[in-house]
């Protein structure tokens, strides 16, 4: 089939008729001009429509825009206009300065007069200019010349240049030293004799102690006057106006300088503190009465806290009941010196077969006390079974080794939390990290957990957890592992082991405020590994017993731990210490325990 070859010239490519010219094509070939609008198509011939035909094009002919038509678009690049020269200011165009005094605003010449001023010649230099007329009289100028020269500027000390500062001599003070008010010795009476010790507070620091705060740090003390022993002495605390506000014990080596045992509350009342023996006796009886009101002890529970230090108005003293054994933990110098009286008083109020007296390493460092664990009466070496005491919590039986106690022997502050978390463990796999004697795991097994894994780095703790599981008949459901919790969580992550319920109850990571940052990092690392081992839809109970870690710090730590896994953490419930661990509203430092029930989602 023969096909007609289309000509390359667009002027000849109109329909199928050779020789027909496209009206909107430029002369000599090229791309046709695209028409714009809905009007008739115009050729390059000025003003001719398609109906009129295309004749010879006159480039010089003016373009006449018909009615309703648009001018065709110009082909090719648009010519660029030459840039205009930038006008500059010529100094020679400025009128010369007028000789004589400067006219005032009223004498200023008119604009027309200023325009007629003669111009300075271009060749005139600054030296050839006419001199200005001095506005100051000649006599006054002579007086100025005869004046003496100004004194040199005295260089002042620059704080940034500390190397040029003259060194201060030893013992040198400011020109106006602070004058301390004279001290008057105040006689206070205690059960052991008469002392003359007075502690004066810094101005503006006494308000918390008027309303009942029990701790006075060394930074709030201005001065101490009186006869002090090697470990301090009982004292009266006064504000800056010499008003006695409380009675306590001063320890110069302790982190907490004074622990107040009695508060005056108001200056309207006379200052009459009771004797120390009478005070301790009243406070112990009050604490015992409160526990009886709370229903402790009972048939299901015989392990509880009898005295919770500041919460029972006996700072530095913690007493737990482990069945028929009394465990006393001393945390202050005053209570350490009164330990014999405390043992006798508790023995007279309670049925006690043995008393354990302990001082932790933390209290030993902060208060200057000897670290110790003493049993009265001592254990018989020929009968090792007497070192174990059986206790009961929420119907579950445990055995506590009195020779290897952690704190007071049993973590009674988690009693209610164990029972709460066990309600979520029926038919689930449970991991109890830092299990101690297996409190959380054993409660979960009794609630119907399918399998419980208990992890602790202490052989004694795991032996106690296994013995408790066998004692209650749940040995077939529990598994005790002696290993570090972080190591086990890493191995679980590598092996792909997941748990439906996880309990994280580590020891105190922040022993002081200086350890807070390191403690937060440890908590975040531990919780990140625990979240990675949590099965989808699982629940985790994470705890902290460090009072220096606030709830805000704990929440930010959990957020960071979840973010490392690119997950969100939802807080379902917040639990704390039980009712036998009372705290003061004025001293939130006593609310140390934080237990948060959380879930993790993508």
C-alpha cells in the first residue's frame, strides 16, 4: 500500500492537499503558532483572519488587534533590557558650609535661598576650605587652655580577669563580718541526766519544723552551743528569735543533723518536752494500738511493721514483727544509744521469743554507726533449725533465715501489692525478677498461674523461695534460678522467651541524691529488657524503693525505656506501701515505694 509522504515544511502540511499553506504557520517554516482563545485564528499578516487568506507579510506594518482577538505569542527569547547605571552621590554637588555661627531654627534660610548657594570648586581640598568661625568667645577659650590636665582614669578590677585579682590572705574576711547574737544556755531534762545543748536555726528555715517536719539538715543550722559527746547529744532546737520549737537529738557526723522527737507547734503553748523514756514509751504504745486498729496481726498474717520511724513519731527506728520474733533496725545515733531500753520495752509489750537488732551499711555510713546484726538470746550452734522462723502472709507460709537477713528479714511493704497482682495471673506465665523468698511468685501460683519463674542472684534467697513453694504445695509450678535478672532477661530476649506477667522489684539503686542519675539509667536499662520479654497484651509490675527517685523521675524513666523499643507505655494503676507503713503529710520523703502496673503497645 502506497503511503503519501508528508512534507517536512509545516507550511505545506495542511490537510492532504499539497501547496496549501497553514495560516498560523510562520513564513519560511517552523512550528505553527498555537492560537489562544475561542476567536478566529490569525496569521502573522497583521490583522488578517483565516477567512481572508494569508498574503505577503510586512514586518513594518503595525499590528491592529481586531475586536475580540488576542495578540499572538512572540517566538524566541525576549530581549533583555540593558541595566540602568546606578546613580551615585557626588560630593561635589553638596553646597559648601556657610561661614559664621550656626543659624537657629528661626533664622534658617529658606529652601530657595539654600539652592542659590555657591558650590565649592572640585579642586578645593580640606586645607583650602575657609575656617569655621568659633562660637566660643576668645576669653573663654584662653581659660580652657590654662586648665590643668585631667587625672588618669583609675583601672577597676575586671571579674573576667581573675588572675590579676590579689590573693586573699588566710583567715581574711569582709570588712563587715556577720555579728552573731549571744547564746544563752538552755537546760533540757532527759531520762539520762541534764544537758546544756542548744541548736539555733538559720533565719527563714524554721517554718517546716513548726508544722511538724522531723528532719533538720546541717544546712539549716546556724550554730550549736553546749557540751557535746563524741556522737552528739539531746538538744533543744530554737528559731532565729530564740523561740524553742522542738526537742530531738543532734548528731554532728550524721547526714540528718537533728531528728526531732517532739514539736512545740506554737508559741502560745509552754515549752515542756517530756523525758526521753516517757516519750519512747508513749510512742510505742500508740504504734501498737494503731496496728490493732488495722487488724494486725490476724489469722492470715503475722508478719507486719509495728513501728515505721517518722510515720510513728520515732525517727530512726523501724520494728517488724516476724511471727514471735521482733526485728529492730536502728537508723540514728539516738536510737542506737537507747537500744537496751527499746528491747526491754518491746519485750514487756509483746510476746517475743527472740529479738534481732541490726544496723544496715547505709545507716552506718550516714550516721556513723557500727554495722551489726545481733540476736538476743544468741542462737545455739548445735541446733541450726532455730535460725529459721516461720511466718504467714495472706495465708501463705514462709521461712525466714535470721542469720542472713535482708533489711528486717521480710519485705512486708509489698504485702498488699502481692495480693493485688496475683489477681491478674490466672492461667498465665509469670516471671518474678529479684524474687527474694518468692512472695510475688508464690502468690501468683496460688492464684492459678500456669508457670512461675523466680530469679535472684542470692543462693540463700532462692533456697528460701524453693522451700516456701514446697511448704505451700506449689513446687511443681515454680522454678528458681540463681542468676542476675538482667542477664536472664538478655538470654530470654535472645532465645525468644516471652512472659505474660512480669514483676520487676529490684533493690534500692539510689542510696543518695548523688546516685540519682546512675540509678535512673539502671532502672531504664532493666525496664527496657523487661518490656522486650513481655508478651503482646501482657502486664508488668515495675517497682522502686528508692525515696530519692520521685514519681516524675520514675515516669520519665518508663517513657525512655519504652521509646528505646519504639513503644508506648500505659500506666494502669499506681500502688504504694500498705497501711502499716504510715507517713507524714509534711514529710513526703517517707513515701518511698512506687509500684506501677503498666502495659506496652506499639
